[in-house]
């Protein structure tokens, strides 16, 4: 379990793609202290397991499922990635509950820079936006953010200068891919309200209030 508060910008040192899996090596800098094999670390929001540690470089095995659902397999040597170690009991929950199980890969549709903040629009599937509400939480490449606006297959988030400086979103461009994890609450609500095997109730702020979730 994670919070979506990025601790460090790591650097990809090695990517070894295999038939149905991959091995990536990430320099996590000072975050190496206390990390042991078997630990879970979120790389761009995807929960990966530490297999080896050599100095500040940490090795991860990446499964076929992770490669198919995330942008991990598209990483190149020297790429920067968002790093967050798993949550410990008693730690501050500065963002929201993030599982590290990425739902899909979205595409940055538009970036609008304004005074004091930047608004980013991201294109995803209707299935993904159906689990979102305005002012709800979403993890983008592992970063806990608040949804500003929501349209068909599109949603937006606002980024303050600190977030742009401290995460990979500071150098992303339109057309690039990002990992998306919707809020866990939205998934459970959608599951509870499923009416049959093929259709479900759309989630909206009004519907959540009506059902007593807000």
C-alpha cells in the first residue's frame, strides 16, 4: 500500500526485456537505506518487488501482467521515474490509499500552463472515467492528485510548481503515456452498484450522495 506522495526521482540504469517479463534496475539514491530484497516499491505507480540491491541500484522483476497494464516496459536507460516506498503502519497519509495496481495507461492529451499552476488533460477509456468523480482522487504515475474536471474519456488535474519540480510530470509532454490508478473507493462502489453481468450504474457525485457514500 502507498500514499501517492513521491519520495524521490529515480533513474533507470538498465532494462532487460524478455519474452514475457523484464528486469529493470533503478538508482533510488538515498532511499536505499533500509531497503531489503522482498520489499515493495512503487515505480511510476506500479508496485514492484525488490530482488537485488547493489549500492543505490535496485533490481526488479516485472511480470507479463505489469508489462501489459503499465508503461514500465517502455522505459529506457536514463529515464527518470517516480519512487515511493510502501506505507508503514503509523506513517502519515499525505495523499490517498494507492495500491500500486495500475488500471490502465493513459495518454496526455493537453498541457495548459497558467500563472501559478499547470492543468493536464489525460485521455483514458470510458471504463476508467466511469470510476471517477470531480474532486475525487487519482494516481498518475504514482502521484496522488485531485480530479478537477471530467468528460467522456478525458479528465484533468491541476499541478502546483512543487509537484512539477518533484515528479516526472514536470517534464512530460502531450502524447506521452502515464500509468493511471483510480481511487479504490470508486472501484468498490461500482462493484456494489453493479446491476448485472453486463451493465452497471454510472458513478457521479450526485449518485454517491444519494446512496449515502458522501
